[in-house]
């Protein structure tokens, strides 16, 4: 009888534990990260009863959570990858909306500016047209500054999100460390698995993977969590706190640091992959920096080429033109540099400029230049890299010491520092500084072009005026060039330079250059015919020759190695951002879909199914009732025996 009663008691206990576990599952059906739990029962060892072995009941060995570590590992990796793509896509989408806007982008204001140039071509002496050009330049400068300002706002937003992400990482790391300690203590005390705490820890690891890529190593003291290049974040009950630090070469650029032996070290951005933080770093390095630099390159290219041509013209007072726009200088940020070491930079060829930044370092023996963001070394030598960076010339002032480092950003401030220098409409150099003419009374059919000047021109070249005389003969020649200037003639693809003071063979339509003056003489002159070249002393109110050349810059390929105009260069920015945004959208959706599949697989195995739990609840209830009936039957049997014994 005692055995039957004992068996019924174990059945009651098992059913009670089963109902409690089922109720716990039902209560936590909507709890994030919860894994359903099941009761593990075993039969108690049977005992011999003479004719055979009789069972003595059941035992609850434990309550086990349904958890698939393989799926959990896959989910953490997918969570990190999806988080990075989503973060990158969300950030780049803001830039895409900005640059592609047909009203607030750069393209319409560029068109308006060059339309004002064309208006001045048609009305070179009209004050209203001259004022319209200055106003168009101011509008262009305002648009450059506006676009750059929006990009800077986005950069500040990235810094804020990096700070928030690091705060989350530190919070999760601290909670995981505390759970490691609590789980170890619980396991040491009871020997059983504290399932709810295990779920909480796994949920925190999943949240941590949303912020950055993590590597989880199971250790005796709990989970070991590593990030970046293997930096330990959590080891047992100890959590490493990350910090937000400014870049040594750019105080406005936040990075992630960690403390080692009391020293704060910076974790390279390239190693902080995965999750929201990895997406922010990738967006900033591969898109935001590049877009800002590309916009700056357009501003610098436009200002430099426009200024160069404007300086070759003549304003209404008869003076040579000055710079129309302000041109930003290459930006140089010093790192941990010794006193006295300094680097300066100047543009050598805006056509060769790229959208990359460059890091110059010195180890005491060699100078090393690394192209950012890909990290490709373009120079490593004991020789200072004067002309290594495309389109930029570097100058070293003071000796660099071992460990010195400079960040060189050639075009980063191009858009923000773009501005109009001219304030007086009379200073617009629409005219050319020289005038040419075929002498009245020439007998031949020869004619001379209007002429142009290049950067070598000074007023001394045509002061006093130059008179060229055609001399028939074999060969026919032109004489009268300034006696101190050599003459260069380009005809039929061949360029020849003639010494100063010598007659120059005549070839119709040849390009003739001397002292910065470029002319062409066409037709067939007669011996003795003359052609004059002199200074434009009147400042010609109706002269638009230089303005024609300025207008031609709109469609001229002066950027990216002579492959892009200002408009096409901006169009490439719009296309690049649009295509990258589309690529990230597709990849983000695909990765999110994969994550959802893994999470669905987890839920199908570990999630709580209310229908199943209802069935389990009914089953345990019936088992409990059945065990109770056994005990009731035993009680009735005892009552009967007692009654029989009393007779």
C-alpha cells in the first residue's frame, strides 16, 4: 500500500510541476527572447516484488528550455549583418533625398549662373546684366554652402548616433556580465540551469549584435564577448566599458576607444564592422566623406578655372581681371605631432583631384602616404612626398619626428569656403586685353583673329603695339614680333619655336603665340601687308570676348582627368548616391528576410505555441486528477481494511 501511495504522490508532484511549467510558458508567450520550457521526467528505479519488478513512481529531473545553439549563432550573425545594412541604408537615404532634389540640388543653380554669364555675353556693357552675374554667383555660393551644411549636419548626426550606440553597448555589456555572475552562482548552488536568466542573457547578446558584430565564446565563467579585432568586451563577471573619443587628426570625428592598462586606445573604424555602429562607420567613410569631397571638388574646380579665365580678361576700368571666386585650400589636420613639424599644401592641378583623403605619417625613417578610406599605400620612402597626392603639392616646414601624422583632405572644405570675391560690377572682366586688326589698305586677302591671351601675358607684350609685316618669298615670312620674345607656331599638328628677333615662316591658319598672346592669320596676304596687335586701351563696353570664354567653361571637361564638366560631375554624385541607395535597399531587404527566416525557425522550435500549451495543460490536469484518484483509491482501501479489522 505504501508503494502505491508513494507512486501516486510522485505522480501528483510531476503533474504539479508540469502544470506550473506550462503556466509559465503561457504567461511568457509574448516575452522577447523567451524559450519555452519542458519538464524532463524519468521513471524511478523499479524494485523486485517476488514475481517481478514493480515501478515505484516518477521523478522530475529538471526543467529544460528548448534552445538551439546553432540557430542562435546564425541569428546573431544575421542580426549584425542586417543591422549594418539597415543603418547604412537609412543614413544614405537622407543624402539621396538631398542631392536628387530637382529644386534644392546643385544642377539648377549651376544652370542659372551660366545663364547669367550668357546674358552678359549678349549685353557686356549693361549694368543690370553685370549685377545679374554677381547675383548668380552669390546664389551658387549659397547653394554650395547649403549642401555642405546639410552634409555637416548629417556628420554631426552620425557622431550623436555613435555616442548613443556606444552607450547601448556599455549597458548591454554590463548587464551580460551581471547575468554571467548570477548564472554561475545559481548553477553552483543548485546544479540546475536558471532558464529565465539564460534567456535574458541571450536576448542581451542579440541586442548587442544589433549594435556591432560580436563573437561569443562559452567559458566556465559564462559568456565571453569579443568585438572589433578581438577586443574583450565581457569576460565572466567583468565588463569593459567603451568610450567615445575624437580622432587625433580630426576633432570633429568621433571614434570608439577602449582602456588598456589605463591608456585609452582607439579601435580602428575598419575593424568595427557589423550592426548599427558598423553601418555608421561605413556610411561615413565610404559615402559621406566621398560625397562631401566630390562636392568640394566641383566647387574648387569651378572657382579655379573660372578665376584663371577671368584673370585673362579686362574689366571696365581697363585693368586685368582678378579672382572672381574664393578658392578653398587643402585641409590639413595634425595628429600627435612634435613641436615644429608642419605641412602646407597647395593645388597644382584641379583636373587631377580625387575625392579621397590621405594620411601622411613618419616613422623616423620613411614617409608613408595612405589613401583613405581603402587604406592603400601610395608612397613609402625616405623622401618627402611632395607631389604624390594627385593635384596637390605638399611642402614640409620643420622636420617631422617619428610618430608624427597628418590627415590631408584636399577638397573637404571646397564647398563651404566657396564665395564671390567681386563686389563691384565694373570689376567683371568681360573684355579681352588686346585688340587686333588688319591694316586698312592691305592688298591681299589676309585676316587676323580677334586674339586671346594666356597666363604668360603681361601688358608689356603689346606695349607699344606690335605690327606684323608679311614678306612674300620662299618661304613667305612674318616679321615685326617683339625682339625679346621667342615665337611658337603650331601648324598641321607640328609645333616649332623660333628664336627672338627672327622672321617666322607664314602658314595660313597656323596658331601663333608670343609673350602670352595667341593669334591666327588666315588667307593670302600680299607682300607688305601688315597686321596690328595692341592693348585694349578703351576697356570696350561692348567687348564680350573674355565672357565668351567664361561661358564655354560650362560644358568644358575640366574635372576628373578631363572627363567631366561641372554638371556631369554633379550628375555622377547623384547617380552614385542613387545607385548605392538602391543597392543597400535590396541587400538590406534580403538580409532582413534571412534574419526573419532564422527567427521563424527559432520560434518554431523555441517559441510558445498556445494551442500546444493548452493541450499540455489539459494533459497535466488529467494526470494530476488520475494520481489523485489513485490516492483516493488507496485511502478507500485503508478504510476498508480498518473496518474489517474492527469486526
